[in-house]
C-alpha cells in the first residue's frame, strides 16, 4: 500500500509518540482528532495502525492509536539510551517479562500477550510487575468488532531487559 502525504504524517506522529514514556507508544485519542478521520480509518483498515486502550495501575486509561508491525515497516523505530537506576524484578518476574516479549512478536497475538496466557504465571508476579510499571493492561478493538485483552511491556521494562541482555 502506498501512503498519501497526510497518512504518512499521521504514521510519523504516532511513531514520535513511541518515545514518550507517559503514553507508552500510543498517540492519545485527543491528539488524533487533529487528523482526518477518513485517513485514520484507512490506516487502521490496512493494519498500519490500531486502536488501543492502556490501563495504568492507578486506574487511569489512555485510548489512542498505536503502530502495528506493518506500520513499523514504513518507519525506523526510535532508539533510546538505557538507564541503570531501575529496580530489578525477581528471576521469575524476569522470565515473565521475557515471555511477554516473545509472545508479543507472534503476529497471531497482534503485539500483546493475551490475558488467557498470562494466567499460567503467578498472580503475585503479574501484580507486582503491573504495579511496578513494567507491564500495562491493553485492550484492542479489531475491525470486525472483536476485542482483545492482554498485557504489553512498558518502555521501562524494555530498557531493563536490554540492559540485562535478555532481549
């Protein structure tokens, strides 16, 4: 698919939000209103962008647009420096984080670790990682109306795993 200049601008804006920790790689819905709804719908329909809802441990939620793996082919992802001030999770929690990384890479799961799969891990570990800001709950609404629920890693967790050379 070839993108128009306006569509490429939207994809670039969503990619720019990838480096903002506060939004976890999601262009908030309130910022998406600046763009033509028709262009956004075409990008969502062609699987370049997807609508998601992130839920933070404090209860706050962010609805917005996120790049899919197809969308990342159009752009090169931002690179960020790692910091070593992070508190280290336990070994079982690190295993869970690594499993989330590899599960998210499977295209069948659309970039998330499904809620049904995370049930096999200790609830305590999942809760501690969620409250510690290492994972976020996510809801994705697909075009056919189906809703997917699951978890994704935060930028904090990605930096930590890269520092520890686990990914």
